[in-house]
C-alpha cells in the first residue's frame, strides 16, 4: 500500500498503485488489523469500526453513531497509533478520561488527560510526554478548548484527528445538550486541515444534522452502525398503578439472581423510594441521583464498579461512561422522555455479549411526569415542540405491537434492518428471558395504603376489545401502517400506535373531520394520512 502525506496536511490520502492487486481500502483494512492486533490484542473490528476509521484516515470529517458497547473509543485510539500522531479527544467526564488513560498506558500506548483539579506539575508532565512526538491520545474537557493559550498551542502541533465524544451534547435537539459543547466549532475554524470525528451512542437524523452544523463539519460521512443488540430482550409492560410496577420489578429481580441490575427512575424522590423498597428485600442495593453530594455519588459509583453493589436504582444522572460487562437486567421503573434516553440506558445491559433483559414499565402517569418536565422547561417553543414529538413517539413505541428491535433500527436509520428479531416481547412472548407477571407484593404498601396488584390484563388495549368485524379493520389498518412505514422509512410507531389503530377500528370514522376525535391523530397526521385512512375504513 502506498500512502502520501500532503504538505501541511496531517491526514493520509491514498495513491493508487496499478501494480497492487488489492484495493486501497482493502490494504488499509489489512494494515489496521495488524496494528489492532499489536496494540490492542484484538483480531477484528466490530460492526462499523473500520468504516469510521477509513473515513477519518482519508482526511474526511465523520459523524459516527455506535451504541453503548459498540467500541467507539477504538475509532480514535487506533488512528493515533496508526498515524503515530497526536489525537485530541473531547470528553465531558473526568472519570471516563482517567479510566481510558489508565487502560491505554497498561497497553503501552502514550496517553494523558487535562482536567480541573490537576496540579501544575501534573499538567507539565502531560505536555512533556506530548513533546516527545509520536502517537499520543490527549483527553480534555470542552471548556479547555475555549482557553486562548490552548488554542494557540494546537495551532502549532501536528495533529492527526480531533474526536468529539458524546457529540449529541452539541445539539439542542439532543437529549443532553450542553452549552460548552456548542462552542467546539472553534476546532474546525482553528485547524480546518484536521479531520473531526463526532461520536455518540445514539442520535436521530435530526440531531446529526445539528451536530454537523454546530461543529462546522465539511461534508461529513454519516456512519450509523450497531444498534442491533442480539443479546438483549426488549420488553414493555403497561401498568395501571405503582403497585403493579412494584410487582413487575420484584419479579424481574427474582428472575435474574445473577449479575448486576440497573433500575432507572424519573425523579430523585421515586429513586429513593424504590431503593428503600428493594433494600428491604435484597442485599447490595443503593441509589444514585444528582441531588446527592459529590462524595456520596463517587462512593456509590465506585462501589457499583467494584462489585460491592449489585442493584443500583438511579436517575439518568448515572450511566454516561459506565462500562460494566455483567448487567443482566435494566428496568425502567418510569418511562424516560424520549427513545434516545431509553436506548442509551437499555444499552448498559449485556455489554459482555451475554443474554440480558431490558424491561420498561409504562403507565399514563409517566407521560404526565415527562409532560411536566417539558412544560416547566425554559427551552424555546421550537425545542419544546420537538420534545413533545419525541415523547409522543416513545408513548407510541410503548403501546405498539411491532418488533421492537426492528423499530429501533429504523428509528436510527441503522445500516442494518430487520423484519423480525425473534427476541422481544412482540416476536417471542413465551421467551424464558421475558419477565413474568406476579399478582402480589407481600407486605408492600404505596403511601401507607396496602393495595395488592391484581392478576389482570397487562396491556391497556384489553379495555378495547374489538368485535370480529372491527378486528378485520384493525388488521387492515396494521397492514396499511406497515406498508406506509416501509415507504417512508420510518418506524411503524411514528405513523400511529396500536392504540390509535384500535380506536379507528372501533369508531370507524368516515370523514377526515371525524379523525380529529381519535386518540393520537392531530392536524398534521390528518393532512398526511387522513384521506387514505377514510378510504380504507369506508372500504369495509
């Protein structure tokens, strides 16, 4: 393989050699695999990793989406070794920086981090190592990029790559927007010659558009891979009250006595209540939320990482940068605000590749909580509207009956698509990995009122029994929805949820005006789909 480094350009570009029988891309893959084995003792790439590295090693900007456990860090670590140059990684978490630096140094790969709390001697030591030349992976916070002295410094350095981790934080449409991330566009202004790799574990096409714009990326390649997690069993249960949720939660932990358990809650208060409930029944249980002191959060996180805790109840404040391989069960006791958050948090499960279960307990009350969060937000109206749409999409996903893995892959526009996964509650409802419902929680009381969950329907739709004729219309509506979803390349739940289709089948509206009285159908959907729905229903 022949490479050429252009003057003033730190990237590698290919020159075609007609004497070579193999293509430049194949040769690059072989060369990278050699380095991969030597530096990381890995035999091959995970899905999407080579495509991402191929983009940045040929000098292109890239937007890369690899889910939790997909191996994002290798996509900037291996290029540093391969190029034998400095790679700068922007990361929001000091703990993650420290962990990755320690892991790299164990492998003999030069690395360091700059963060608040370091002494001047520690910082000087990092710069001294960089000044030796060769490969070096430097981690730093987004705030440090804004410092004038640092900006002058990077103007003088031979840099191979800028990597922006957790890149969804750049976008106001994302689920974790951070103002300091929005200023990272300065990297492309200062060094337009250096490719930028924006990495995140989950981002919709809308968020990726915003990331590219806010980072000033130049014709970035979009590389979305790895959302399919074949070892995870997805399950959603609609619950009428808290007692039913506690019954599901208790049974889920009993079904998974080995490995770690994560339970996500929407508020600090509920986090503490759920933790107290579990502490009375199991050992090695604690909770984690942003209202706790720094020392307590650090102590609990270290206990979880070290294995002194098996069950952790937490808000969304816990999780970013956490990489524990043996999480066998993730339970969402309350529905999060959007599918991005749900997917990221479910992704904590089964990172060792072993079979694991992800259970979401959904109730109408949860939608009310997320609605309150949106209403009380100080965000502008355009962002609030998007958050409402995201919440409605998650509600429809929760109430839907299509393959859950297939819907997720379509939602994120993953390069891989499925019709049926065979391991979710829609495709395999009799799976041994599915959490089973138990009717009672002995001795449990919600707000001092003892009330036992009754053995009843597990889905809201049971209240919507349909006549045989209505079942025919419902089936026709589901077929229409699937066809329309394939045509538009969107998940079925983005068109309509099952609850909407059942109500259409039951009420059989015959004019577009009557559609406005149906659950889940607003003006925009009447405009898009109204005539087709009316024609289909009147045809029966």
